[in-house]
């Protein structure tokens, strides 16, 4: 479909025209969390400035563009650079995991939510929990915002943050705002929003570095080469060990496992809801 160019009244200055146009816009699903209550789950009028892209329009309403996966203008999918016309009806959708949108154009050439993540410095515990479930979760204590964004973009990772401003960076096209402040709730939130349940592989990654774990066969040559690292009080009873292929750390199921098992059970219970 061809779209209409905004008709611009003649003889008026740019400033006098600003805000004189409106579009009708509606946000769907979780995108409503970014809106004030009066604008949630309903159509509302929003000011449109001459030449404004739909991406800028969406962000002027406080919704980070990285949360958006599909925009329809008068029922036709458009990309972020599209310039709406006054009176247009705009529908804005978050990422779909189950809805069939094969016949429309997503904003990116491939799905946004490949479940691999880069996390900001405040989300260290969430990074460990995501690794516990088997997901790639990159996290460095010394990353500043620019490091995080460039690492995320270069490696096609979803940047997780509680900083909305960071999600508005133009270069970023994969990102999610984390609503909760509690690490366990954050984990549940990410799993729910991205429907990650079928991809969960508990204890397949190192909690420290995120490297993949390999099972060490008790008594094997590989096991013998590291067994002097195991405390005598552990080797006397424990027969199951894993080795991190990233940092070389050795893991066994000690007393700390109870809390980790509890978190995994929590996620498994959520998947049944
Ligand atoms: Zn490791």
C-alpha cells in the first residue's frame, strides 16, 4: 500500500504547525506497561509533528523502540522510518511468540528474541539465574552503558536493563526493559514474556562465567586430572561432577543446590500456568 504524505498547510511557520496534527494509536500487550493508566489498552490520540517517524512517535510516548516488533499503520505493516500522516491509525505490537504474523513484515530481518542476553551492571543476579536455566547471559561488572550496548549489538544479544534511556539508543535493536526489582521475579518475568519455558536446560551452564558445562564421568581420565581440586569431604560421597569449558571451574551438587533447585521448580511451575 502507498501511504499518504502529510498535507502541509501553506503560509504557516514550522513552529506554528508543530503539534497541530494527531494520529490515533494503540499499544498492545506488555507495551501498555510503559503508558500511563489512562492510555493503556485503548486507542488514544497522539500529537504528530511534520516529518516525524513512527519510531520517534512511539518513543515520544515513552515506549522503547526495542520492545516493538510490529507496527501497523491503517492495517499495513511499516518499518521504523515510516512517516505517518495525520489521522492515521497506528497499532503497535510487542514480540509475538505464538501469534501468526507470517504475512506481515517484522521490523527486523530475523526474530528479535533469540534467547541470548547481555545484562547491565545492576542485573548480576539475574544473569546467574538465566545461566542456571541454561541461557547465554553475558555480564561484566566493569561494563558501562556504551560497552553493554556495543557488545549486545555486535553479538545479536537482547540487552536487559532497568534503564529506559539506554533502550532508546538508536543503534540498539534488541532490548527489554526489566520491570521487577527482585532477581527471582525478574527471571520469572523474562521467562514469561519471552515464553522461554521449552528452552530451559537446568545446570547446563556455569553460573560464574556462563560457559557450557560438561559432565565428568567419575573415574575417567578427565576426572582423574581434576580430582585433586575436590575437597576430601566431597569426593568421599559425591559421584557427579561437571566441568566448565569456559573457566575450568568444577561443580558438584552441594548444599547450595537446594536454593537453585527451588528456583528451577518455580519456573517449571510457571510454565504450567
Ligand atoms: Zn565457568
